């Protein structure tokens, strides 16, 4: 079983934040009809929302942000 580089180098805080982003991305995925093949369309707004909630300044990845 291979080791994911992200998890091999991420500390506890990074792992928690990534987990929160995954949960939010799944919520977005469900809200948009569970459409397959749109992982980034779900991940990027989730990442933006979670990091912004934590007070981390982030720029939106494109003009569709934030997803509403």
C-alpha cells in the first residue's frame, strides 16, 4: 500500500482542515445532485469556504465562487 505524499507530510492541523474540506465538498456534491466527474467543482468552493472560515485569506479560483 502506497503512502499519499500529502498525508505523509501533513501535520495534525493540516489533516483536520483537509478533513473539513472533504466533508464540505461532499455536502456540495450532494446538493448539486451527486454528479460524478465534477470533483474540482465541489472541492474548490469547499476549500475556499473552510479556509475563509478559519481566517485564512484565500483568493477565489474562478468567477463562480463562492458556490451558492
